[in-house]
C-alpha cells in the first residue's frame, strides 16, 4: 500500500519565489519602458519625415542644429527634445555670418509659449486681430470667414502667435473662422514650420511655396476677374491664390523694401485686397540708418493707396529695453465695386 504526501515549502523557498517574481516584473516593466521609448522615437521620426539634414551647417555658439537646408538652417538651445526654442538663420550667403554671431535672426520662436521672442511679431499679431475684428483706424472685417495673406513665413512664428491669441481671448472667439495663407519663397521655411512649430491643415492655415510677387499677382487676377470667368481664372492660376483678402501682411525677410517700393507689386496688392476695408501692412526697420528706406516705402504706398498709418513695434526680445527697431506701415483698400458673392466668401479651399 502506497501513500502520498506534500511537503510544505520551506520559508527560504517562498522568499526565493517572491524574489524571482519581482525580477520578472522588473524585466517586464523595463521591456514596456523600452517599447514606449521606441514608439516615441518613431513618432518623432514621423513628425520630422521629409525634413532633410545636410552637412555643412554651423550653428551659432551654444546652439544645436535642428535642420540644415540648402537655404535655411534651424537651430535650437535644446540639446534634446522637446524643442521649445526654434531659430532660423541663413545657411550661407551674406547674412549667414551675421546671423551666426547672434546679431540678426530671421525668426525666433518660443514653441512652448506659442509666441516669438522677437517682440514685433507679438505686437503685429495684436494689431492684425484689431484690424480684422476691432475698430482700428476705421477698419473692420464684416465677412463671415475673413481671409488673411502672410508673405514671408519664417519659422511660422506669426501663425503660431495668432493661433494662441485666438485660443486665449474670449473676445476673439470669432477669429476661429480666420483663414490664413502663408507664402514663402523658401521650401526650407515651410519644412521647418511644419516639423517644429505649427503644421498647416489646409483649412484654417495653408502654406504655399511661391514668391510674394508671383502669388500676389495671381491673387489680384483672381480677385478682379469678371464673375463669368472667375472660376476659370482660379483654375488656371491655382485655387490657393484666390482673392480678395481682408488683410495682406508683408513680412518677407530679404528684399522686403524692394517689394514694398515696387509700384507693380503694390498695384497687385491693392487689387487683391477686399474693397473698402481690406488692409495691407508691411514690416520695415525704423532705426536711424533705415529712415531713408522707410521714407521711400511710405511714399510708394501713398502714391498707390493715398494713405498710410504707422504702428510701432519692437524688434528686440520683449524683455529688452532697447529702442524700437521695427514699424508696421499699413494702408486701406479703396472702396471700389468688385463683385464677390457670399458663397465665394465662405469657401476657402
């Protein structure tokens, strides 16, 4: 006759079993953490997909290269993501040396605060929303979906700042209907803005790769085409360029004063603006060395539009006590009769 029995595990064996279980759990947690890091890395790669990195871009001292393109370089003070500080400089050319020595920047974005460190962007954004939604110098948009055109994207600082102001201020709840098209002649600028600052969605915000002169000429042709031909003109010129615009902002970094003084460009801008309450603004330097260029820009605008009003802005970081370095020169479109239907006014795409 056989018998069976079970031996009660020893206390030492139970302790060893618990230790083994804890080790297994630790390995499992480490594996999960590793997987999460891989997923985060893949998400970062997806965010920056299509952003080429070339060799030969030298960042200013103390900064790191985020993006190195043929025309523009994006640099940051952050050694590791998240990249809350994005600055744009020329990759090469006459301005590259000055930009690497921190004396001038094309764009400087504080992504975490959704604003630009260059104060003229913040003051400009406040001004533009007043022009569109408040009574400023007799201008106010009465269209249900006002359209704005930005010439010169930089790193996307102005679209980001406008988006933040619209989100923060209850009195600007209507600006969710604003449709902003941002045009830049540099494909690098569009890639940097999309990868590190603010992506365009094709509805509230659209980025376009083109020169200011070409795009505004197309917008003028679109806005002034006879009603029967308007659809055909927009098909031939591209739907993105269709006017009229309630606000045109000229913040091109290079050659801005040449464009601002060009009679053909200003005449096209006038045609591309909404009659009666459309506004055109250009950013110009206002230091003592730039007074002559500013005066010529004002004279050119006066000759085409008949009036100019000046809004002071700051170029230096907002914390700086330096003298104002920038101004916005603005003017209104004359009240001419151009037929625009309500259905066209509401459509953006």
